């Protein structure tokens, strides 16, 4: 059994080269003051490490896992197969297929092993963090209020841009 770390979200990456993309998720979690860890493991190169992480995550207090991976991108699915925690997959553009391979690998899960799949790349990492915030806000009124304020600010920003639009 793992020790409860007080960390709510685990950002998991298949390679250290995924960090520039996953920093988008880190920034959002920082903005919402959500505790997180960053964990490097590979579904293919370190399968035992990956399985152990997934099996122990809930006992460590993790509530949501955001998994970013490129190429074959089996990381989110392998983690989802070993835990009942929500897993959010972020496909990363790491091959000549521009991330399409990662998107399909992350999305095509068999029934009973769900992975929430975001867009390819930085937008996906950002939305992965926002999805984690929404999940955590279900049971945290303060976080829900912060999220609502953020959403209202986004709407007001569009209105301001409309007011300043010149054509």
C-alpha cells in the first residue's frame, strides 16, 4: 500500500521529451492551486513500474491521473487497466504521423477500460488539466467557485475582444 501524499493529481509521461507539452497541464493546476506530482514511466519500456504506479495511486491519495504519451501511446490505457481512478489521456505529437497515432492509441480502448481523451498536444494537456479540475470540483465547493470565476472571465475576455475588434 502506498502512503497518502496529499497529492490530488498525477501527471504521468511516457518520456521526458513529453514535458514541454505537459507543462501546459502543470500551469493550469498551479493556477488552481491543485497539488500534483509528475511521474515518468513507460507502458513499453518500464511496464512493471507503470503497473505498480497505477495500482498504488489511489492509496497514495491521487484522485485523477493525466497521462501524456506519443507514438504508440498506450500509457493512459495501461494505467486505466490497473486502477479505478479517472484517467485522462493526452496524445502527444512525437512521430511523423503528427500525433494521430497517439490519438488513436489513446482513444481506442476496449469496453470497461475507459480513458478520457483530449486533443493532441498542448491544447490537450491544458484541457486535461481543466478536466481534472472539473472532476475535483464535484466535491470541492471552493474549487467549483474558482472554476466558475475562470469560466466567467473567459466569457468577459471574448466580449472585450469583440469591443476592440476592428475591420
